[in-house]
């Protein structure tokens, strides 16, 4: 019975991760599905792990995180700023479509968590993990899937 419950929880966790559409999240990085298809599948999967690790939503600002307004974030394609009324959808919000990386580059060590106020969302804060945390999470997820670690 315990094994069945554990298996069920794992299945739900995997389904939740797959809910984030990798193609939609990575399209701004690659520019086209054709270009994405030219890359080795395991590399595309690592980028997917990385981009999925970027964000989470929170009801509070994490300790030591710097807070910004979501309206300070700009589209890389158009230069338009996101609306302060943005309702966050982690399944489609691409780290690569906006200048989130520019915010991270303001901090030279790569270990700074950032937070964006999103008052119209179900949770009032969008948390952008540090580059170090994103990379570590991506590596662990990728190794788990591809190397069985």
C-alpha cells in the first residue's frame, strides 16, 4: 500500500513538471522549432530543466531576496514591459523571453534570489531563483532522467 501511495505521488510530481510546455518555454531561446530540432535532444532537455527551474510563486518575499515590480521586466523581442496586472502562468512564462537574466547579472556572484511583485496573480510574488540554484536544479533533474542518479 505504501509503495502504491509513493508511486502515485511521484506520478503527480512528474505530471506537474510536464505541465510546463518545454517547447513554449524554449522557443524564445532557440528562435524557431526547426532550430530547436537541430539540437541534440539531451541538450534541449537540459535547457528545459534549466528554464523550468527558474521560477516559483510565493505568498511571501523570501529572506534576503531583492524585490522588483514585474512591470520592470521587458520583452526581449519587443522591448515592451510586462503589465503590473500580469497573472503568472508558470507553464508559459519563459525565462528566455524577457530580460530576467539582466536582473540576475546585477549581482556578480550568481547566488542572489530575486522576487517580482505580481499582485494580480494567485500568489503575489514571482520568485526568480539564483543562477547557481537554477543550474544545480537543472543538473540534478537532467541527471536523474538521463543517468539514473
